[in-house]
């Protein structure tokens, strides 16, 4: 710029003077018309611009979060209701330790060819009827069924 005969400092002073004149038109107190005041006003303007740019991003993030939660709920609801026997058994094997299910109990349930809706609708008497014993295992299966129902309903 200096080679073309333009002084960079002169340009900055002109811009500052223009800023000062623009601020005077706003009827600002004299303390804000100092160089520090102008810089503070520029900083406030920059912060306001950044906030306005961030609001749509924040709003979008919340909307996306809600959409993902709703999608997960729908998939879980469909999942349990549309599970085949294999998926039921996979879940039971993963939950066996948590609910105290023995290997013999898992075998008995697997022989029943229960899909998701069938498993979710098991009653205490049906669990006994299919041959699950002792009573502790019956209660453990019942707890597992109830836990899965809760998980699917969120």
C-alpha cells in the first residue's frame, strides 16, 4: 500500500473517525466516544453478531437431539415388537447375568420359538407352564420381561 502512495495509518485514522461520527449520531455519552469506548462498542457488536450466528446452531442441535431421541424410541418400540426368536435370545443371553438366568432357563425359553411380542407378553403362569423351575428362575424371567418392556417404552 505504501508503494502506491497510500498510508495505512491514514486509512485507519479515517475509519476510526467515521466510527466516531457514527457513534455521535447515536447520542452516546462522551466516555463511550473515546478510542477505548469505540473498541468496546465494536467488541459488543462482534459478540452480538456471534450470538446471532450461534442461535440457529444451538436450536438446530436441540432439534436434532430430539429427533434422534424420538427415532431411537420408534426403533426400540418397533424392535421389540418385530423381534424374531433369534433377537429375543440374543437379548436374553446378554441379560442373563444381570437377571440371574441360568443356562437351562435360556434353553427352555429358546425351545418355545418366542418372537418379540410373544416374549413381551409372557405371564408368570406361562413361564411355569413352559417348564421353567424353580420359582426363583420364574421370577427372574418375569423381571427380565418387565425390564425389556420398560426399556422399550422409555
